[in-house]
C-alpha cells in the first residue's frame, strides 16, 4: 500500500517543465546570436521565462512533501503559502517584462522579483520554524527530499539572478559580472546549500 | 489532468481532501467521517492516489494519507468546492461491484 516513490510523478513533471524552459532559454539565446531576434526581444523573452520558471517551482513546491509526521500540516501550509507567493511573483515578473516598456521593465521587474521572493522565503521560514519535530525534516534540503533541494537551489538561483539584474542596473555591467562569478562559485562549491539549509533549519 | 478533474468531481473525495488539510490521517479516521462501506472508501482513496492529490504510507497496521496538491490543483479544488457540490450535499457513492464469491 505504501507508495514506493511518492515524489516521483511530481518530480518527473517538474523536471520536464524545467528542462523545457531551459531549452527555450537556449533557443532564445541562439536566435539572438544568429540575429534572428533583436537584443530587446531576447532580453524580454529570457526574463519572462525566468519568471515562468519561478512560477513553475512555486506551483510544485507543496507537492514535494515530506514524510508524514506531526508537523506535516503546518509545513504543508508553509509550502502552500510560499508556493502561491512564488507563482504570483514569477507571473508578475514575466508580465512586467512582456508588457511594460523596456526601460520600465528594467527598472521595476527585478525589484518586484526580489521583494516578492524575499517575502515568500520569509513567510516560508517563519511558518516552518513554528513547527515541532526533528530539524532534518524541516530543512528543505534534507537528504530524503532531494527534489526539494533541487527546487530550493533553483529558487535561490533565480533570487540571485534578480539581484544581479538589479546590480547591473545600479552599478553597471562589470559589477554584475563579478557578482555573477562570485554567486556561481558559491553555488558550484556548495556554498549556497548550507546557507539555505541553515536558513530553514529549526533554530 | 483528467485524473485530477475526475478526482475532484466527487464530493466525498473533496471532503477527504478537506479533512486532510488539517494534517495526515489514517484511512480509518477518514472513513469514520462517511457513511459508506470500506471498499467504497478504498476506491475513493485509489482515485485520489492515482491523481497524485494524496500520498499514502503504511505505518504499522494503518495506512496514513497525506495531502499532496500543487498550488494549481489546490486552486482547482477551491473552484470545484465553490461552484460544484458542497461536501454537505454529498450523496453516497455507489458501491463498487462485489465479486461473485461474496
């Protein structure tokens, strides 16, 4: 009666969605390189897809549940609240990039994304910390929930990307490039995971 | 997606999902809320599991069910509750066909 791999179907759909969006990213960038689309179109397209990726992750977050225990109801509520917020943030980010004039989109989209994602992460952490039980279950990067860890890293990466967009707008291209290198190294060497795990682990 | 619509179309199954919002519950606890037979409840649980709206785990002798809905499925659940039959209007689901030996 026990489901052998409870997260498998959701993980499969999520993987297909993420890979599909990655292919779309690559297609837009390739189209720009071959001068099939202009710089503005490519920028709008990639940014809109980034928002969509955040929305997809938010949608599936509550489905990637933990093992049943006394805290599941509360943690499920945290996931649902964060998921809804991430969907709204992602869609708002995409709509701004698709509909607003390029200058306005550049100015406000990243701020909307940063504020929205920050609020979601704060709500998520606040509700999750109220839950009782083992800390391993509360860490969204717990080893028994590898898909959750992957989603957490994607959300963190998008959050960082919003930040890099904003750095680019305020301090220019060079500062943004250095930030991107530093963040990439942090994630590559696993720096992001412990920070994220600590953030969501019970205090 | 068809399986999700099918699962959400039945008021008893929607009521099960509502009960699971408070946290994981055993099959026995859930069945106690409905005046239907065990095989019928099992059929409902199977539909919900097949749609991926709940997951089950065996703990000792009981099977524990836990909500597992995405945000969009949750929204769809809200819509069906709002515009469909309310759980209070739930009519008994027809019994699954009995095997000949019984």
